[in-house]
């Protein structure tokens, strides 16, 4: 089970006790926000895309952000094509509903979207459809071990909310 992989990963870092597990589903942004009692935008959702040569790109983004296809193509040089639910677990190591940027399969490329920088604390999943962890942005950067920051989302900036 992929939450076990995340627990093992966080255990080695001394923070496994911070993982929250819920008696209800947190598989979507809305459900996670309800389970945590926070605003949807504070959920750090992880969106998965096919990369070239069968690889995977993961984008951790704020719950109120949506992928901007033009920005994605400019950043990565390819069209944004989301992984099928059938491919997610095999390629990432986590099933849909629990996809997170931690304890992923080798070769999975992780990026953090700029939409997250406006928050002090965010809540990514931990490998299951009923888990999360509260992390500051510097902690998310440290534990997700991203290749870097990307600006590939829309809908979260004030000027875009019109």
C-alpha cells in the first residue's frame, strides 16, 4: 500500500507521526478540505502527466489552481496529458486519490507550482485516499525533493479570478 511507503519515507525523516489519517475520504480537494477543516486552496493537490519516453511529471499545486495548457507546454515542451487512473499507481507508486510528491517511483519528475507560494502551510496527501500532512512551504520543498518550481497553473491569481 502506498501510504506505507510514505510512512516509511517520513519515518526515516522523523515526521511520520505528523501524517493524518481520516475515517472519511480525502481523495478530492473538496473532500480533503472538509476532512481537514481548511479552505480548498490550502490543499496541495498533486496532478500527474505523461512525460516523454513513458515518464511522469507530477505538479503539486494549490487546490484552487488549474493547469494552464499554454504555460505547461512552454515550461515542459510538451502537451499536458494527464495520466490515466490505470497508469497512475504503476508509474507513480500511488493510486489516484492518494497521489503525492513523496516516496514516488524512480524517474518521476516532481515540480511545485507557484500557486503554493502564497500559503504558509499546505496539506498534500500521503499516498492514500484518506491521508494528509500539514507542511510549511520550506518543508514541502525539502520533503518532496522537487526538480524545481514551475508556473503552469491558472485561476488562482487575483487578476484571473474575474
